[in-house]
């Protein structure tokens, strides 16, 4: 199966306790698509960049087999730019700069070559833009995966509820799940979010792992404990990309396959945070990924006989 | 094997968003021993209570097979009393009242009938008292499990380091592990704590599960997601009790058995939080516990083939 990935392709400038970067490649669609290439799953990006976006990055996408026909280049515009500084615990950060630039008037165009994508991954964007993508598909994809954030709950609630209602899988962090549902218990929160539309609710908890809810079933995983986390930027998007790519590869959307996909997404995210930006994700070979999934298995497997 | 449990036997008055209690039975040693009775493991408590402590609670301990010869009753003294109010998220609380009472001059006495205990569980107490217990044992127990808290890091550092140095297993929460080690990464924190003495380091993360470290091996589990948590009081002590009791039952201290013990401890703790105080723990039958462990297995089991 093929992934259609909609989201930002951007510049990030990141500061963490371990160092800082100048403008480097970032954006939700970037991380999602790069993650999918590790599993050798075909994807195409729908996004917009400015004339300042390096041809070398576009070439890199193509070399990795990512369809970039849907990346519009606005010659006299500037690429979306975000700059942030992480606190010592890496669990919180301050945004220093947000320049929306060409993303302000983003009108997504889906290339004909990607209209037959079975899985649509809607990366974090204005929910109105996410809705317009779904409307522009000539037929509904078999699976729609949505990522969003608290900012849209505060500023575009009605449109957000509308796109959530058209979604099969939502990925959201624990605080956002609580805000979206008004429930503190994540079990209760997931039940309310189910009722808003998505059959599958994934709650991301960063260093504490992730939860997958479907009907009355729950699957829970810890995160791989890491000695060093250099840069958490893109971890959630990488997770979504690995998750979606595994489903595409297996061509199956059962709860059992979703569970495995959660592991794959987490393993991929654990790579992303080990270096700045997309660096580690661009280096990872499939064998390394398989070894990390094996680590996950060892980390969590037990037998009990009382 | 037999457990010797040292810790508070106390009164708690608890307020949570779901209700409040008058003075009810509490204390670290209470939860630890009650948890062990569910696995039908023999234990004895070393503690001190006042003349106000109900005979009915002492009878309850005895009926459940707990040796209470080591519980000193100070007729003209008052039992340790703690009162606290949990915030809406149940992850934080304010202490309203702490009356140390008879615990102030606690001089633990180990009954001859418990000198042959193979496992010593040192519940959270002043590290000086914990040390004195170890010195009063005629021979060192095969396994010493220590629980402690940040309060002793602030007020009795040298004694705390000394008792940690004599310990095989330490259980500690994530914030305390960071404070004790000066490391933010829990992997690094565990390595430093290993060097202080304990061969096994358990980091408790409440609703986020727990981690077990031994040499270069790590085992991680999520917590069982619960729809309602009524009262977190005693969850950590119940965890320690279930953990220790499983080791006693299996008569084995290998990493593999410790992993299983972590699951048993977590399953038991998930019962404790479902009702106020020790109520649920007193009701749980072995079969219910086995069913919950099965839930844990379902919650965390996966297969991935990339």
C-alpha cells in the first residue's frame, strides 16, 4: 500500500542542553515520510515550501523514493520556520520563533499519481486544511490517520471536531487527550474520543510510552529507556510515520497489526531523538531497526506463574 | 521463604476528588504485609503503635497469618497519623497533618520467631531505624529490599547512603531517583544507584509503570490503565509487598524472577488504588489476582515481523 502524507516541510532551529543547530530540515511531513522509507514503503508528500528551500533536500526525498510532485514551491515565498529551546528535562520547550510564511495560504494539491493512496496521514496542520485534503481525494482512502495538537483545540474547535469525525485513527498526546475529552482518566478520555469518530485512539506519552485503544481493548507499551535524548523534535511525527508505514506494508488494519505498528513507530521515534533533526532517521538501516524492535521485545517480555 | 517487614503501622485520613475518610488503617508495613498474604506468603511486621490502635486491626493481621509479635504497643502513646488531600489529577497531594507520635522513638525489636526470615523489606522510615534493624538481625537475610523517599535525602543523607550500601534491591520513584543520583536520564540514574550498592534498582513511575535495572539489563512495564483511581495511598507499598512476596514464593532472586515479581507488584498496586485505604487489598482473592496478571499479559503482548 501507498501513503499520502500531508503536513509541513519546514526549517527548524533547535537548542537543547546538548547543543544547538542553525536552520535544518524539519516539518511533520518530512519526519513521517522519512520514517516510511526505512520500511521501504512508498509515500508521497503534499506540502508547500518557499524559494529558499534547498534543492538538495528535495533531491534527498526523491532519492529515498518519496514522491514530491505534491510539494508546491512558491518561488518568492519563504519556507515555514520554527525555532525552539528545550528545557533541561527535554519534556518542555519554549518556542522562540514561528514564521508561518508560505504555510499561511497553503492550498494542498493532490497529484494524480497519489490519488490511489490507500492510507492518508494528516500531519499536524490547521484542521481546515486537513479537511480540504480529504475532500480533494477522488475516493476516500481505506485508512485516515490524523495528528493534531492543543493549539487547534483553542483556535479551530469546530473544524477540528469535523475532521476528527472523519478519521479512523487519531494520534494525540496525553495532555491533549485530556483537553479534547475533558476527562482526566486516559481510559475515559479514549472512550469519549472514540465517540467523536476514530475507531482507534493512540495516546502518546513521550518517555512514558504509548497506549492504543480500540473498542474495549487496550494495548500499552513503555518507551525504550535511552541513556541520552539529544533532541525530541519530530519524535511524534516519526512515530506516526513508522506506525502508518507498518500498516501499509502489512496491508492490514486489525487491532493485532495496529499493536505491532505501535512498536515499530516507537522504535523509529527512539532513533529520531538520538541526534538532531532528521539526521539519525536518514542514517538508519532496516537491520538496525529490526535490532531495535528485538530490544523492545526483550524489554517487555515476561512470564508469570503465581 | 518468609518476609520480615519493617515500617509504619498507622492511621490515615484521606481526601480525594471521590470522597474522604476518617482515620483508617494505613502505613507502609500494613500494605506490604497485606499484599504478601494474597500470595499466602508468611510475613511478620516490626513496628510500633499506640494504645489507640484497635485490637480488631491486630486481630485482622493475625487472622491473615501475619506474625504481629514485632508490633510493639505503647499503651500511653498515640499511633502515627497522616492526613492528606489529593489534587484532581491524583498525581500530587498536600499533607494536611503529620503526627509522628510513637514512631518518634521507635526502637525496632525483632522477635526470635522472625530472625530466620530470608527476605527483609525495609519500608519507608528514617534510614537510621532501617540500619538498626539490619544490625539487629543475627544473620544477614538473603535479600534486603529498601524503600525510601526524598524527605530522607534532604534530612538524613549520610545514613541513607549507608543503608542503601547494604541493600540488594531499592525501590524509588522517578523524581527520587533523579534527586538521589543527580542524573535526569533514568538509565544514567540507575547506573549511579547501582554503584551505591543495590544490584537491582526499581524505578516506580505511578500511572506510567515501572522500570527494573540489573547490570546492563532493563525491564519496563506500563501500568494497567484504570478507568478510575480512587485513592493512590499505599500503592507503592503494595507494589513492594507483592514484589517481595513473589520472590519469597519462588525462592529465587534471578533477573527473570524479579521481572515477574514486578508484574505481580503492579497488579496488586492496581487493586489498592481502586478503593480507599486497604479495603480492596483485604477483599482480593488469589483468583482475582491471577486474572489481573493475565490482563497485564494481554495488555503488553505483541508480535512484530518487519
